[in-house]
C-alpha cells in the first residue's frame, strides 16, 4: 500500500528518501478521520513513530499553505525522554519538513542553553526537547507555548519511568487547551492512561503493536557462562557474529568503563555511552559508530534509550536487564526497519532462573547454548576466508598487476599463508571458555575428558575420591558455618554449580570442601578474581584423626574437661546441704502429694477428686472383640 497524500512538501520528502510503503503505525495514524483528532498510540520501538507523528501533525500545522512562512512562537512541540532521542527526532523532522521551510530548534540537556534561547528568540515553527530543559526555558521566559497547535509525547512510558511526570504536566499546562495532543508509548499502562485522560480530548486509541510478531526480526540467544568469564564471553560473541555494528549493555557506569577498556585492549574499535559523559563526548561516540570508525558501543540502559543506530546487527546483554521492559528496549536497538538482528544474553549459571523469567515475561524464546569456543571461532574464521564473495568482487588493473608480480616471485602456498596471516592479525584473538552446564548424554553415562579425568558428574551423583581436589576457607563453626549457606557462597565465589562440589567438612576454625578436578582451574581463577571477603586456598584432605578431634573440640554437648578427666556439670553449685566440698548436683526434692492424689493412692487424703481405677462397664451392644454388626 503506497503512502496516502498528506501534503505536497512532505510527499516529495518521502519520495526522495525512498519511502514506498508506510509501516503499520504510519498507516494507522494516517487513516481517514484522524487528521484533527488526539491520538493515543502504542507502538514498539523501531516502528517508524517519528515519521508517523510528523505526518499526523502536518494537516494541523500547514493546512493548505505550501510552506510555514516566518517563524515565531512554536506551533508544534515534541518531547522525548533523552537528548539522543530528541536530537534524532529533530533530524527526522528536518528532512521531512525541509521543503515546507520549517524552522526546527532543539532544547536538550547538556547543550548550550544560551544558543538555544537565541534560536527560540529568532522564531521557530517546531521545538524538540527533553522535559527538564523545556521547563527551564519556560521558567526563564525563552519558550512561549501560547500559539502551540500540536504537542507530541514520544516514548511517554519512558519519561514517566524516569520521573518526568511533574515536568510534563507543567509543560502541557502552559499550552492552549484546544491543541492536539499525540501521545506515543510502547505500552499503555495505568500512568499513561491517567496522563492521556487529563491532557487529551476524546483521543483515538491506536494499537500498532503486533503481539504475534513482537521483535520477530530479532533472534534471541542465551549463552551459559561462568560468572568470572563475562569479558571473555563478550569477546567471543563479538568475534563469532562479526556484526558491522554491535551494542553491549551493562548495568553500571563502572561496568561500562571496565568492559570498554578490556575491548580496546583486545583490539576492538569501541566507544562507550554512560550518564556521566558530557554531550560532546556522547555525540562524538555516536558519530564514530555511524561513520564506521567504531564497531562496538558499550552502554548503560539510560544512555542508550531511544538510540537508532544504522546497521546494528548485534545486541549483547553482558549483564542481565532489570526487568522485561529493559530486555525488550535493549534488544529493540537491533532488528529495526525490517532488518534482522541478534540479541544475546550472557547468563551465569547462578542467574539462569532470572534469565528464564525475563524471557517468559517478555514472551520471547531463546536458544540456550554455551558461548562460542576458541575452536568454533577459528573454524568460522576459516570459512569466512573461503567465502566466494571475496573472489567474485571486481579487481582493478593495479591490484591485478601486484597479484601477478607476487605469483612470479612467490609460490601459491606462501602467498596464501601471508594473506591468512594478515587477515588474522587484524582480528582480536578469541578466548578459551568453558560451558558450566553443557547438555549431557544418557542418564548414567560418564564422559571422560581429554586428559583421562572424569568429566562433570550428574546432579546427585557422588564425586569419587580420584575426581576431586580439596580446598579450605577461613570460616568454621566459630562463625556458624553451615552447608546451607556455604554451598551458595562457594558457587558464587568460585563460579561453579552444586554438582561440582563434593564433601564439606566443618572444623572450629575452618571448612574444607571438595571441588571436581574438571573445574579446578576455573575455580582457582574465579577465586583469585573474586572480591568476596572470604579466603579460599588449596588444602589437603582432612585425616580421620583431625575430623575426630574437631568433632569433640568445643562441642555443644560438653564444655572443657577437668584435669581429672571428669566432665563437670554445666552449672556450678554450692556446697551440699549435708556439708562437704564440690560442685555435685543438688539433692532431689520430693514434691508433696496433693490431697486428691493421696486419696487416689488409698491413703485417706481429704478432699479433691479421686483418681482411683473404676470398674469397667461395657456400653450396650459391646462384646469382646468389638461391637456387634448391625
């Protein structure tokens, strides 16, 4: 279906950009009868919302006029949650309204507020900004909304989540009540519905999300990894897919700095985005991604909101998102505008349940595997070198002359080896990884490792003495050591799971435990890199004598013994009533019998109820062996 005619200037802009058919959200807002109505639209990220509300606002802003004319107080206001998204919206509207001579100004945090004030003073038609900066310009008298005809709230749910409710309400209260309000949100939650009810007038509800095909262009994968191998798994994932552009998400600024530094050290052209960066740094980082100088962007959720990077083929969740919305938002950076993308979650074994819950809540299915290994990546590199596309490209005369000279001076084997060496030199080396929970064969089959040692046991199967090594930690019964919390501690610190832990022996000052030999190396590395406040070192197996001594040392059933070998009573007592030294037990005091008890014993006590045995009186129908039938 071609685009319906909206306005001659906008129709030409769409044709020049190559827009042939509208997306579902664009077609929905352009339906007949929506040209003058308020719109409440739910559409997922990457669906063409910016062009949609730009087209929807055109009849109100331009009418039958070919161009806008001189600028003045703004006629349209678009509000976005982040500066990056606001700048992207402004760029989209500039090419869309270029033939209509629209003057578009931006008001976003981190930019020069005085320059923005001068642009507003010269007169504009459309203003795009973030809530905080827009409110600041209104307070200073730089922004006059008295002539506003259209107000657009883009990603309204994100703005409410970020705490901009009061700023949004303040801004909308400054605009005329008869304006059109176009509200776009990924979901229409209760807060969004309340905002729409207050600031929209009989809005048309449009649901442009295709729930049966949500993120259909995104392939989800979940990689099982050791907790201490996040960096290595990120490197191998980037090397495996070799995407033109990739985004790696972390939870904190410190994680972003650390991971991006590691990628730079390994040879990846990477940039970072986090909330602590200034606008100039963020703009330079995004420009490096767009022009190809950088291939990988490491970012936090806040810094990456609303980003639309071209040809972003891969998203890596180096740290798990906090909720379903964050998962979909991160993953939605790829698979946009009909292009395919991949979203990879790196899942330590201790976080698998959370990852499965996030995927279930998001309604997406992921393929669970181990992360790409060193050997798998090398095989993929070899396949890429032999790809026919390299040999089908057109060769210039100059390149052919050099090739013939090389053939004359070198053998084909030498030329090919040099080519392979040069190509691999440009590629970061993959890392060695282990799969903490690889799919295992039949029920009782035990696979042997290359060195002859036993592979990982089945859950519940006891590790044999020749399959384990002993370690110790400086936590014992003096610190209430208990396997209930020691096992999770060992798993967290050492990057292992419960099947790799054997026996645990607790002593007064320490605890010794077994680790499967197959995971000894990874366990040692994880312990060395751990920041937990516990010291774990290699140890010898405890001897029977030490175990017996530990069993009775400071045991709860008895305190320290006396010199003569006798165990004293727990509570010291005074001298006996009859005299003499020592701390023996106090004499037994016989409790007096109650009168009714004396009577029960036949001693003639006075008063009270008698407890003497009464003669047996059978009930009617009773006979020896039970009651009669019937």
